[in-house]
C-alpha cells in the first residue's frame, strides 16, 4: 500500500514535471511587490532609517526632506549645515511625491493625497486623506524591458518590483 | 533725465513698499511658509493650490483648508510627463520628449498653452524670466527611448505659445538643475556639478565644476547648496562661487 502510493506519487510528479517542461513558459522577469491596503494608512514618525533608494528632495525651514521611494520621508535637520543629521522618519507607504505649505505636508501614497500637520516634526499628525485622488500606480516596472507579471491593483498598491523567475507571464514591456 | 529716473524709482519703491506691507499677513506669509523643491518632482504648490502630475494628467487640489484639501480639477496632458516647475503664473512640465507650458492665470483651470519638442530624454526644467533651462540625458530615456547626445538646453519661453531652443551645451549625464540669481547649477552625473554664470541668460558660461560626486539633483538656498548624489546628500557653501566649500555629507546606508 505504502509503496504503491509512492509509485503513484512518483508517476504523477513525473507527469507534472514533464507537462511543465513542455507547456510552461518560464523566464526571468519582474514581479510586483504589493502593500496590502490595510497597512497603507499606518502613517507616523518612526526611528531614523538608512537612506537606500531615495527620490525627491525638498527644503523647508531648517529641514531637508528626502523621499525614500515607496516607504516615506527622511527628515534631516540642517540648521547647522556643517553638522546635518537625520532626526526622524515619516512612514508613508507608497510615497514618492510631496510638497509643503503652511506647516502642512502634502504627500501621496501612489493613489491618495494625504495632508499632515508637521508643526511638531517629531509628532506629526494626519489631517486628511483624499482617497483615490491621484494615480501614479507604476503598473509597469521602471527602467525595464522584458516580461513581467501583470499588475493587479486589487491586491494593493505596488511598492517595488523584484527580479524573479516567472511562469507564463502575460505582460511584456518593450 | 536723472530727475525723471529718480521719480520713477521713488514711485516704484512706494509701490513695492505698499505691496509688501499689505500682503504681509496673507500671501507673503504663505509664500514664506512654502518650501523649495529639487527639480525632479511631480508636486508643485502655487498659493492655495497644489498641482500634481498623475499618470497623464495634472490634478488640481484646493489646499486653502489644510485639514480638508479637495480635488477640484484634472487636465489631460500626456502619458510621458515627468517633472513640474512653477514660475510666475505658469507651470512648466518636463515630459520625456519636450516641455509643456501651462497657463494658470485661472489657478483652478490650468490651460495647456504650448509644447516645445526636443529629442527624447528625461528632462527636469527650471525657468528664470523668459528663459527655460532643461536637461536631456543620453542613453535609455524615461520610456526606454534612445537619446544620442546629452545636453543642457536653453529655451526662449517669452512667447508661451511659441517656445524655441536658442542654445545648447553638450553634457555627460545631466539630471536635476537649479539656480540662484545668476548662478545655475547643473547636476551632470559622474561629472559632478557644473556651475554656470547666466548673467547673459541665453549664453551660460561655465565657471566651476564640483567634481568627485555623482550628482542627481540640487536645491539652492541663499548660499547653501544641497546636492543629492547617488550615494549621499552633500551640503556646500557657495556664497563665494569661486570658492565653493563642502560643509557636510550624509551617506546612504
């Protein structure tokens, strides 16, 4: 009984493997990494973070703001430019763009506009989220041509793309 | 003649003083409260309005109430729009194949006025008076298109309906740029930051080159230059442009 089962399993595996070899199109390409929608609005100060994949820079009063693509904003105190130092990180998943007026930070998360009170830089406060106001959803992997897994925005916003092995991808960028 | 000039000057001074005093508590304060962006950005605030590039559109938000910004309009431009710069009643939008000039005389209803077309490439833009400065980078552009020659372009935008290129300078790998008065800083990738004198606006002359950095974007702030590089953030003192001093550096990672 036991050996029969193993035999069956082996046969099935062989069939499966052979099918896969003949029919599946396997290629290296890009796959979207999603942020589930429920973690999207966890916007707050967290400890200073390493600057890894940075974007937009912005100067306001004594602070330099540096976007960490898809993750939030580094805040650097430059009141003494000879000793500039990071003081906090504003966590905003999906963020790429922002601007400041009247002590209010306006930031995106790829789909919403968020206004944030920054009068107390170490204790920021979300004022309003204008949902689905902006679409910068990067459904195509940036600076890339080739096969990629098609984006499915119902899974959440795309925060990054990873290079991986894809089976039967349906999207291709020239 | 001298008297006449004096009179004009005094009238001018009075007018300026008048405007300064009466705008102190509303717009001027708001303007002072606004920050300054690098040139590679998709958000621009002008007075009580936020303009955001959103895929192929400009989305307009009324931000008069900070705790209740509202989306009031969206205007289709093109899918390849990349950067936005505001300057005196206009928005200048860098696309991968040119610059769109958008009139915001009616701030709630931006109007696409013209497009300056050039070879394809990523291209932030800044504007001073009637002259726009824009970079195009050789190699694979924003839309995987190929650019044959990296350049700094000088574009006459005095007639917003008919912008035209008046000068160009070969560069290595230019990206962000910014100016303060008559000094223009252009990030040129591994070639560092090229500093131009733009006293003659259509004919920039190179006066400095800050080397040893792979420069991406800049912000100028009254003698303080902030540069994002591929691996750090650097602060420089350029109050003496012939003797630019590095003040500090924050490394990535």
